[in-house]
C-alpha cells in the first residue's frame, strides 16, 4: 500500500504505484481537470510522475504561484517547436523559465523581430492541437544521435554527463541513472528536467516580447545567438496587466529619469562606471549617511581599505583560482595586482592585524570601499549592472555561540530599512548546505539552526532553499518588491567558515586557548548604484523629502520678486534644506511644468506681490486630488516646521 498525505492531513491509500493525476481523480474529476502539476515531498513534479513510496503531495492548479513557472516553461517548449516549423534550419539551444517569463537562445541568423508574429501564429496552432506533453528517456548514445545535427545540444549532453552545467542551465536536462530525460509534444522533443503541463491546450495567454543577442553559454569566444524573450499567464487580463506594467516601467527607467533630473551620466571612456552629478551624488551620499547613522545604533565601526591588492591576497582567499576572470588584473613592477571585487579578504587582514580576545567579539567592520568587477560589456545596463560600485558592506567576526544574536540584529536592521523606512515588501530565503562545501557537519548543523532560530523569532515567513547555500556557509537572501511588483535581490546575510580558515584567523577564548571565529557577510542596500536605480524607478524620480536632491524649488512671478525669493531660500538653506530657484525669463506655468517634469521637487513655492505683502509663502505640493496639485499658504516658520517633521520621520508620502 502507498500512503499519500494531503496538505489538510488526510491520508489516501493506493494498492500499487500511483501518480498525481490519479490522486486528483480520486478526489474529484473537476480537480483532475484543473490540476497542472504537483509537489511531491516538496519537489515540483508533473502529473504523471510515478509514485511508489509513501509521500506528502500538494496538487497544483493555476491558483498556485508555483504553477506559473511550469506554464512558462511549457510555453518556451511550444515556442521551440513553432520555431522549428517556421525556420526548419534553426538550432534551438537552452530555454529556461525566468522571473516574469522565459527566453530561448536559438542559432538562426535570419531571425528578426518582425518574424515574431509569424512564430506566435504557429504557437497558437500547436496550442489548439492540444498535444499531450510526455516525458521519455534516452541513453547517451541515443540522445547524441537524436541531436547529431545540433552541436549545442550535444555539448549540453556532454556537460550533463560530466555534471558541469551552470545554475542557469540546470533546467535543460537531468540524468536518471544512465538515461537522459526528455519532454516532448507532437513532433517536438527536447532535453529537459521538467516538470511541464500535461497538454499544450492549457496555455491561454502568451506573448513573444523581443529579441536580443547572447553568447552561447555566456562565453564571448562562442557564437552570438538570438535570444527570444516571451511570457505567459493563465489569464489574458493578467497578460494585459503585465504589458501595462512594462509600459510604466519604461516611463520609470532610471536611465531616462536620471538624465532628465541631472543625477548621473555615463561615458564611452569608462563603460560600466557611473559619473554622479551634484544632484545624484547628493542622493548617493544621503543613502550612505542613512546607513552610517544606523551603524552607530548597531555598533559597526567603519574602515577604509585599499582598492588594489597583490595577487597573494586573492590566492589566500581563493578568488584567484575561482574568480580571476571577473577581476581587473594588471602588472605593477613585475608583480600581478588586481582591483578588489569585494571587501571580505581585506577585512580578514584587519582582524589578523592584532591579537584578538573573545572579549573583543563580536567585531563588526563596515566598508564603503570602491569595488570593481569585470562584467561583460554586453551585460552592462545603466546602474543596475556596472563594473565599478560600492556596497554598504560589513563583516562580523564572532563566536558560534554569538551567531544567532548577531543574525537577529542583522534581520532587525534589514527590516527597519525596508519595512519601516522604504515601506517595501520583501521575501526571505534561507539557503542550506550544498553538496560541495567546507566545514564539518556539526558546524553546518549549528549554523543552519542559528539562522533558522533567528528567523523564527521575527515571526516572518521564509522559504527554505535546500542545497542553495554558498560552499562556505548558509545564507539568508532578501528579495524586495517595488511599486510595479518587480523583484530585486538586495540584502544578504551569509555565514562563512571558509575565509577564517584560509586566513588562519584566531582569537583567544575564555579558556586561554585559540579558536577560529565565524565570519558573517552582511549587506543591507547591497550595491548603492543598483539600489539607487531601484529607488529612482520605484519613486519615478519623486524621492521622499529626506532623500530628494531638490527638496524645494522657488519660482518668482516677476523679476521684482527675486529678492524675497532669495530671502526665503536663505531661511530654508539655514534650516538644512536643499533649495533651487528658477528665475528664468519664462511664464510661471512653464516654470511649474519644468519643476514637475524634470526637477521633481517635493514642494514648489510660487512667490509674488501678495506673498511679500503678507510675509508668507504659497506652496504647491506633489499630492494630487481630483486632478489638481494640493496647494496652501503658510508662514515660512510653519512651512519649515512641516519640512523638518517630514524629513526627520523619513515619511514617503508626497
């Protein structure tokens, strides 16, 4: 008998092996028609996966979040099948589901964006055919024979055999025993780990979006392929909503807003490196100082470390062996040096610089040092993917007994920043030990329990990602959602057993014997460049008062009002506010429009004869009610008091 435990605790028994579809039918035919996949002992599986042992199962319908990834993965396969029909000589390569949709890399030089509607039409035919999606297996020789005319697939087969697929490629197949797993429908079949929908007719709403270029397996020495992006949703209304969001995202693009607001610039002489203009640097520095103020509360000591190091440091840390290709390396008097891509090894040198006692622990070091990573030119994008950046980087050296408390403080820090200040929802992932790792099982047990215990005390939900931890320790990652519901990975908390061992770090414990500390890597905003880009897009350039580069703009009605405008400006500046004036020879309406569309101040003061007579200010806010900006008149003293309260409370209301 096979015992199946359902999410509500009910147990169903089956005499022989079964599958998720049969289990759904045993409950109701309606449920069986609705089911698209299942989670068997927490692992996503298709409906026909054979179940021979007792297990826990969750039947997935379109209402389950996990089903969306499966829908998109199957839609990607339908695209590949349609691609083969429209362009018989095209060679498909890899095509994973990703956040927001899917992509497929294809070798087809003749493919252009105007071909996408033709491919979509063929996809619609395949969907109408309602083909069954079936899993099958082939030996290695059979798989190689099947793909004998596709050198990309044969390369993937060899990588599968050797276990050398990248994380991005792991969905491209799996080896069960000596057999390679395939999924197919109709005349199409491909290497794939799955799972997939049971039939193509379940796809209701999809769209091919664009074509970009991508090097095969991300290697610039390989051929450049066409990467076709698409997406799919369960309902057409969701698809429409998605494209409305994309249109809004275009309007909020930090590269466009940054140029309009004079925040930053880029130049071909320094690709992937940001020039912060005065207003942009004001935002950047405000973010840094915001974190610095919190460092006082959480007792971090800020340090400054060199930007370049001899390769011996990176050989000790292991980066020279595993990360050298991503570093900027150069010769200095016959010796190899590199710009630092991260701060952690230099912080190990600081710890090791002196005798350390347990009484000094935890030792918390923070660093805003410039980091450089040799990103591919094709991957560079505004401030979200750069070569030079800085992080609100910090490292904590502590005992294993102190880990839980330190993690709890880090979690509190992160929650204050994202929940209390920026009012952004976030998801938490706890990643546990991978197959390849350093450190004893006992140390990993203690570390994972400490992280889980600290998370449990917050009362917040978190997802456990089994086996996704770094080789040097478990980690907690935070994924924030902006106003468009896009996900960004920002904050991280990671335990590290590797670097303390490589650098032979020691402290003297209470028994006067040497002991190795645990190292905690911690970033809250992450890359300041990337975080600033996210904030520009999240607020559409309309920063909250405390962060805004231009908090108040003063506009004169006529030239004779300039002296009064400057008097008001002086009072505001002396109270600590950032103020600009617009005395250009333009109409008041035009100057208000410039402020609204380009400079985006939190408040605009329009001052004329009546204000001089009454000694007050006329204030135009960014708040819109019934299609009009809210306006009011106030004494300058009352207005300044309002600004002080709004700034110091870090309110994000307009």
